C-alpha cells in the first residue's frame, strides 16, 4: 500500500466556505433566497471567529441537503463548472497547491475530503487535478435529490471513509483547519493543521503537530 495525502476543503484548500462562495449561483437557480445568503454569511463569520461544534456542523450539512430536494446532480455539476474559473479557483491557497504537487512528486495520490456535497467536491477535485474526492452523498430518486444523506461526511465519518481506501494511513498525511476534523487528523500518521481554529491550535501545540499559516490564493 502507498501513502496518500488528504486535504479538507473549506478554509484548508480554499480560503473560505465553498458553499458560501457558491451562494450567489445557488440563488440564481432558485435553490436559496437572499435571506438565506445573509444568514449563511453571518454563520460563516461566527464560525471563523469561534469555530463550530460537531453538532453545528452536522445541522448545517443536513439543512443544506434539504435545500437540494427536487434539484438534480447534473444541475450541481453545471453550477460548479460555471463558477469554477471566476469564483472557486481564485479562492484556492497557492500554498495548498504547492503541497499537492510535493505529495504527487513523491508518488502519493491526493484527495479532497469534505462534508460538502460529493458533486461539488468532485468537480473541484477534477478541475484542480486531484486523484480523488470524498464528500457527502445525497440520496437521488427519479433523477433528483431527496434531501436525505446516504453518506454524511463530517467528524468521525471522514476518518472512517479514508480507512476504506487502499492506502498506508500510518505513512499518510491529512490537512485540516477545524477541531471537528480531529478524528480525520488522528487517522493518519502525519496530521498537519492549516489556519487552525482556537481549539485545534491548542491540540496541535500540545501534540507537536505542524501548524501552517496560509495567506492569499493562487
């Protein structure tokens, strides 16, 4: 088995929430309202200032899936494709991409692992040249989302998901910004924290984990 490198998406690979960045595109397609955009922005500010609990992340993920009810996976893929060049790619940390290239030069596959919807994570991974994408999978019936999760990828579920892959996790690396990803970081031999929240910064300092500070984007 070969080692791999696993990157969280929001505030690790991207400098802000992918869902918030895509909010204007969601609104144009009638998925969310202007009020929802404002509330999401406020939640994002609070998250960045204080971090978020496991329960808050879980609720936010479930609420987001409910909003997708009646829409199609193809619609999500189109939405991300339309937003990639002007919205998402400018948010990517250049330092993260440097790390991606470093791992690939050593023959290590690179993955994005995120609680964000699978179709969104996959589209970003494909555009940036990652080897794989692991995200939250929403149930689809009659071609449209039902709003129910088949695989909700947050907290311990992230760790469980990468354990199913055929990689040497003891020799692998994981990157994240949030203490809610602690099980994910603990699942590999080389955990690295990126722009960590206060709780994760304390944990990383206590355990002598590398702490990276990224600024700007590629």
